[in-house]
C-alpha cells in the first residue's frame, strides 16, 4: 500500500542514517587528490582556501534550497521528483537518462576502481585483477542493498563515522607535521590579482569533491518523518563536509607549500609521511582510509542512484519492471541490480575510464533546474505544504544559480569539446524520450502516469 505521498517502501531510515548517507556519498576519493590539483592551478594559499570556501558556500546554498523541495515533496528520486513536479516529464526523464547513461555508471565504476587500486597497496594486483576486484566489490555492495535498506543504511552509518573521524584526525595531525609552518600561508599571489576564470576552473574539481550534497534526497521515499528529517539531514550533511574539508586543506597548507602540494599526486600521503605520530605507517594508514572512504561512497552512491531508476519506473517514465519492490526484503530489487550491472559493465569495459572527468558536469544543469524549481513551485504551487522554507530566500538560491551557471559557462568556454560531449549525451535523451513514449503508448498495459 502506498503512503500519503505515493511511496510503496517502508520509511525506516532515521535522521542519523540519512546524514550518514549524505556525508558518506560526498566524502570519497576526491579530497585525497583534488587539493593537489587546486594548488597547481591557483598557487597562492589564500586563493586556494578561497576556492574551497566558495565550494562550501555553493554546496551549502544548494543544500539549503533543495531542503525546501525535499520537505515539501518527500518522494523517491529526489531531483527527479522535483523536476517532474516543476517542469513536467521531459526534463525529469532527461535527468534519469543522464543518471542511467552517464552519471551513475561513471560514479560507481570510478569509485570501485579507486577502491581496488588502493587495495593493491596491501595485496599485489595486476591491471586486469584491479578491474575484477572493482567489479566484485560493486556486486557485493549491490547484494547488501538488495537484502534491505536497513542493512545498507547500517553499513553506511558505520563506514561513514569511521572515515569522517579518520579524515578529521588527518586534518588535525597535519598541524604536527615536520617542517610545517604558518609561514606557508604568507606566499604572495601572482601579479594581477585573482584570475576569476582560473578560479572557476579550479572550482570544477572542488565541486566534484562536494558532489553528493543532494543525493540523500534520492532516498526520500524510505526516510522516516521525511518532512522534518530530510531537510535537517541535507543541511547537516553539507555543513559537516564543508567543515572537515576546510580543516583538511588548512592542515595540508600548514604541512606543505603550495608547490609541494601541486607536485604530489597523493597529497594526503605526503602529509601523513611528515607526521611523527604516524611514522612509517603513514602511507599504509592513508591507503586504509581511502579504502574505507571509497567503500562507503560506493555503497551510498548505489543506494541513491538505484532510487532514481525506481522512481522513473514508478512514475511511468521507465520500464515498469524497474519499479518492482522485493516482497521479502522491501527493496527496489530490479533498480538495484540495474545499477549494479551498469557499474560492473563500466569497470570491465574500462575503455571509458578517461571519460569519467568529462561527465562531472553532467549533473550540474539539473542542479540548476532543481534549485530554480523553488522559484517555479512557489509561483505555481503556493498551496504546497512546506515544513521548511529556504533560509535567506531568494538570495541563497540565487547565489547557487549564479555560481552554477558561471561554472558551466566557464567550462563550456574553456573546454568546449569535452563539455559539449557531456551535454550532447544528455540531449540524446530527448529523442529517446519520444521513442519511449510512442512505444509505451502503442503497447497495451505499459503506458503509465507521469505525475
């Protein structure tokens, strides 16, 4: 039986579990390598910290805004549900198409590959074995999710708490690093001041590390007391991530100069090697933390992504079979296995690995549309019950929209080919939508509602 919002799965995920999903998805492998990339782009310590602070502000503005939608529309699929309500089936389908064809497969494959590569620190693995281990890891995570949301949520809570504590400890221990000094922060900026286009370019990988701030909303159909818990979880999750990211980057800049950071592909390992308390175990400790972070991120990503496919099917915009709920485990079984198979295929093909970074921007146009939906729905649905209204409206959503549009347009201007390929793949969903619509309408018993 569906509940008052039309959801068919038990609402058993608690507030703390939802926060763990949000934080666990966001903190993956990125924070262990992106600081070096940002340092290489910007050089000046204060500008580097400004970049991370801007990323935190953008993510928080997004979370504060999406929290209003999440409380008002606590439906599976999150952004998919908001786009469907605000703009109709085509934009919602395009988001689902992007998740299906690009975003989720790339995320699962990339995270699992990094997990397997770091496992190679402890167990010697060949290139082929890395792919097989990554595929097996996705299969294990898919099985855990199939066995019920509480098993997956409990796993997420434990792994997220451990990796957050480890990352927090690394940020604090960086201030004990040999050769560390606050004099590193006094390095001058390049002549000519801040190049805003360069700052926007550096923000792309920073926002990749913050990506996940909205993903807990994908689980909205299974969250208990969603109108109260979901807004709290989104805002708390984004704030927790921002806090630890800023601490870690300040610690890294204390331990290393920007030049040293830029030259270190494994910047966290370089910092850990200078911490006396970690001694000779620094490299192994960081490898273990990355394993934990990626395993947790993989579990959260599969939890969230599968709910988009379930929501599409449940609302008549995808094959109905993907909306099947296991009567034994009360999980969206087909959607979970679809996500699992997509991730495994991505890993085993591996030819698309070089495309992963191109797809980072694939979701940002939909973030823009989702945040803009707050303005749209306040005008078209003034009757909608909103337990939480975005703090700082309309300034907070406007900040997110302007920053996001600047990021996307700057990326389009500075890297038109790769960005264009990403947007083209998304737009291919338009003819797919119309073909699907014609087929479903022509087949008795398959056409479904879209609201």
